[in-house]
C-alpha cells in the first residue's frame, strides 16, 4: 500500500543539528567491501548530526548505503566489509561533553557491547533472520535486558510482557514462551521493536521498521516511537524509502545516493524546497493527495549503478535531468551550504 505524502508542519520542526549539540555525530564515514571483483564503496564519506530528542530521516533508493551506515554506527558490518575512515562521536550528555568516538572502541570491547543494544539500539530491516530459531522469544528479550539492566528475572519478564503488549502483540505472556517461527512477519517486526526499545536507549536506529506492517499498525508504531522519544528525550535515526513516513516523523532529512550524502536539511525545507535533482525526482515520483488514480506517476530514469561501477564525476549524473556535460561527468561536487539550514552536493549551486 502506498503512503501519500503531505508537507510537514513546522510545529515540531527544529533547526539543523550541529556537531556541538549532537548526541550522535558522524563525520567522513567510509565503509568499503573488499571482494574478489574489487572494492565496493558502500558508504563513501557520510556526515550528519542528530540532536537529543530529534529524528533524522535517511532516505534514498535501495543500494544507496543507508543500512550499511546504520550498521557502521554499531560496528556490526559483516565481512568482507570494513570501516576504513571516519568518526562516529556518541555524546549522551552534550552539556557535559561526554563524547566517545565509537570507532576508537574495539567492536567486541566491553564498552562497545554496553553501548550496542543498550544506549544505542537498532530495529533491523529483516526480522525473519534477526532472531535465533533455537530459543524462545522470551529467552532472547531476557538476554537483552539481563545484559543492559539490573532488573531481577521476574522484573525482566514483566517488562518484556509489557513491551510486547505495547507494540500490539496479543497474548504477550503466552508469546514469551514461543519460538520465532510461530510469529508472523508483522509480529516479528513488532517483537523486534519491543526488543530494541525495552532498554530505553538514548539513540534508536530504525531501519525500515514499519515495512511489514499494515497501515493501522504502522500508525500505532510511529505513535509509540514518538511517545517514547518524548518521554526519554530519545534520538531516532529513521531509515526508510517511504517519504510519507518521513513527513510524519522526521525533524531533519539526509538524502543518500550511491554511498554519499547529496542533500541534508530540515524536513520542511526538503518537502517545500528540495535542492538536489535527485531529491526533486524522489518527491515527484510518489503520489500526493491530489494524484488521480489513473494518472501515471513520473519515474526516475535508469537505475542506481552498482557501487563497483560508479560513474566518474557526480554519481547521479547519468540519471539527472539537469546534467551539464563536461562538468557533472568530469568532477565530483562537494557538499556545500546553500543557506543557513540546507546543504547540497550539486554543481548547480556552486558559486551561488
């Protein structure tokens, strides 16, 4: 089912995050995969900041590096992938300047394990493959709570049951004793959300968290995320291809294409005045409340190239309606500020 998009109101919108105030600041992140066929630059120099209590939406087509960016933050990139450059600064108390560079920690160090799943949790994109088939769901959520809380076994059980109920899973006490194969895809998605949020994380990374859910349950989950955010001043990194969801939940938007950030800024600026040709193409290729059921939607020409076969110059130029020969196919644009809030990587704005 397609979600309609409407421009967000400015009631809950805040200005673009800065590194000084951010609870999570990513700078120059590069994650490459070293294969027999060559090097795949899945994430190729990504920057963004997330403030406490705010939601950063990351959007883009499949294959643009959104999920690898999320996994890099938690240092869970699978081989042959490797983070080769960048900084990921986690600062749970910005006023106290308690910054930790996550990439300076060993991926299996005690401090990293404490942060991963406790202070920074993640809702994974594929719930069917994210649970152990050999253990009940109760065993798995209890392990999370045992590692990251000081609750007794009875308290952990009660908290897990409460979270299953909050995400809309019926008969939560019974489901605690069941194995994941007894859950439907949508129920597994909701169970994963419960597991990610039960530790009251300071940062929640949500990778397509509502993909397998019907529209009613999707609205309930988004409402739950926003209520948790308000209660705990939790920051959310929300990854999705659904711009309708982004318009509802995000404060700021980062647009990625082929491993790079091509535009970033407040959500209302993204919808009201997108800068990059790719952002404009994304917005014109989805239905609005005024779109006729018989009207053919515009589409983005071509397809996203394989990261091993990235074009020379601007990565979007083979599909761009504003392509300038001799410029876009010769050099790579830098991410520059075009006003006090928006940044864009496009030659159309250089020198402006």
